[in-house]
C-alpha cells in the first residue's frame, strides 16, 4: 500500500540539486579567473554574494550580464548481478550533459545629498539556469550520485544587499532567497476527475548575509562575511481514494533540498594600477546538512491520524570543512588584464560504508582568464571578462562494512572526475 501511495507523490520531484552554483563556480568571470577568493576584493554587484560590505567600494552605477557554461566529467563504479549470480562492477558516466547559467547584476551608491554622495550603497545579483528556474530531485537513499558536482547548480540564486561606508570602514547586510514548496494532492478514483485536486504554494525562505570590510591603507582591503544556512522545505500531503471498498490512503512527503550551510569567510585583497592579488579562507558548517531524500509518513484511515509507517533517510553525517581560494591579476596594458587562480575545497562527505552512496572528494581548481577595459583605449566604460576553470575531484573508493548484496555500492563504491566551466561577463559603468 505504501508503494502505491508513494507513486502519487514522487512525480512532484524532478532533477537533483543542492547548495549553490555561486559557491561552486563564483560570481563574474573576473573573480572566477582569480580563483574565486573575493571576500576582501569584491566591489560591485558581485559583493552581494562575496561580501555585502564590498558595495562600499563603488564609485558609480554598475550594470552587468554574464553567462557560464559547465560540463561535468564524472564516473561512478557500482555493482550488480551480471545474470550468472556474480556481483560484477560497472563504471558509468554521471551527469554528462553540458548546461549553462546566466547572471544579471546591478549596484550603485545611493546619494544622500551633496555632503554624502558615497555613504549608502545597494546591489542586486540574480543567477539562474538556462531553460529552467529550479530542478528538485528527492533521490532514493541507495542511489549512487555526486551530490555536489551533478545537478546542484540547477537553481535560481537571488542575492540583494545594502552597505554603509564611513571613511575606511564598510558594513553590509543582505539576503539570499530559496523557495519553500507547500502543497496538497487529493485523488479520488471513484468519482472520475470530479474530486481530484492539486494545490501548490511556493513561499520564500530567506537567509541573511552580513559582511564587514576595512581599507586601512590605499589599495589594501580586508573583509569578513557570514552567510546564513538555508534550505528548500517541501511538504506534500497526499490523499488517494482508490475504491469504495477500501479506505483512503493518506500520506505526507517531507523533504529538504538546496541545503546551504552556515559559512564564515575571511579574505584580503590588494590592488594597484598594474596588478591585484586576493585570497580567501572559508569555513562551512556542514554538520547539519540535510540529505536530499524524501521522508514519507503513512497515516491510518481513521480520524485519529495515527502514523502507521514512516520511512526516514539516514543522517548524512557530513563534516565541517575548509576551503582556500587565491589568485592574481596583471595588467601589461591599461586595457588588458591577465588573471589566474587556484582553489582547494575540502569534502564534507564521510566514507560511504553504510546504506548511502554519495560520491565526493576534495576538489582542486585551476583557473585562467582575460579582461578588456575599453577605457584603456579611449572607449566607453565597458569591460569584457572571460574565464576558463577546471575543478578536479580526488578519486576515492569506499568499502562497505555490512553485507548488503542488494545495495549498488556493495562491496564498494567509487567515484572520480571533475567539472569544466567557462564564461563571459559584460559590465557597463555609469
């Protein structure tokens, strides 16, 4: 009965995603090319993500649009009966599809009279996948996949922020938005389609971002950011009347998706007319991370609403992690910038010795990019930045500690690969 009832609920979930594409790739090609360590350097609408206080570095109105194309190159090794009673390994590609993201941003000082032209600032940055807004997939607990490298980036990201500057000190605050999906499905097969209904309400789940930045000497900036945890909460009650002779099936599907952890980032940057350097250290509190597998509750047919059966996904038991990102920029000409960077991101996923088969490993990223500023050749205040980057995951192999031949990860599960991305950003300054 539970399997039949779950059938009504599962079509409400599609496409896998977790966390944040900006956390994976960064914001704007210029920053991505420099490794993505911009907590102490961001000074336009990119600061809405990296550090809201960085808006205080704006000299005027900035408007930008960008695109990023990415392709995972991932391989997973699982096991299955080969038809002869022998459990044989199979290595197959995962998420081998090229996808694209778009982003739009704007930021500006808010004039407060002639005496305070650069005291208050505001910015908005939106990134979204091409062809969709959200893709949610609540996966079976034993499914083998890469939770951070497959489809996690297929979600809209909206960051808005304001900042205040007084002399060399800047403070900023912002919000990041995720959807909550609350709904209800009622199906009655005894009345054809007369009583069938589905209701869905998409609410906003907001997480705060707070940042600070100081500029103690010309060219040097030091920043700190706290990004609050957030998640998409899904609650879908389902009622199905299958026949006049049996009681209605009533259940509820509960889940979390797009989980983002609390993050603390400390960074610094130094910029001159010829060169710039920047670096970040980020600490992510993944210990409360929610796995993207549904919890299903089956209720009795009586008015008491007693729970008859409940399935819960196991706790992922992720660990808190560190990430280090750094990079630099050199301008041989006023109009030309050459950039390069690297990054190391520690994996929060523990060894998969139990039921789950989540594949992940430490990631090392190398990036390169070029920038062109038309002002340097006597043109308008327009910049064009391009980048290419590759994040290589350290391969791993986890052996199971329990005898479970039906698990695709038994007797071991293994994964390897990485993600290639490239993009362009166009910016106009007024």
